[in-house]
C-alpha cells in the first residue's frame, strides 16, 4: 500500500507528519500542493475519505479566511472551488489511504489509517 501525503515543507505540522510517516517506514507519495496545485477532483476525494464537509478542510487562522471568507455562506461545491483556487487554505498534512484519509495533526492521528 502506498499512501499519499499532501504536504507543505514550510509548515511545522506538515513536516512533523512527514517525519512520522518516514519513522513508520511506509511507502508514500509526496504531494506538494502549494507548488503543484490541488484539483477539485482531488479535494472531492479528500472530503469523501475524511468524511467531513469541505469547510472543515480550511485553516481558520489563514489571513485570507479571516479577511474574506469567514462570514460567507457557501455550499460544499463553492468551498471546494475556493480551496482549489487558494491551496494555502488547506489544512495539513493530509494522508490518504485506499479507503480513508486523516489530517495528521497531531502526527499520531496517522495511525488511524496505517
């Protein structure tokens, strides 16, 4: 089984999640979503496997959220589009397995899918 980790190398929490996967010696594919972007289809897969609404993927401390999005009422499709267009909003790290996914904060949460 090869897992996928959506990773931001500049984020302390994301680096901790990556180190945790490396310690566990599992196969994984690194997705640097800030560099390469994240598609609407990828986000739909993440939401499905996490079993959460798209708004729960948003980092609430991000300036963009606080200044422009905090008080907006949007449906799931609109949130997915906003996150795809502004990947800095995505919580991290996200680890994707075959049928499930987890947000690896704290890193021990990753054990839920290993």
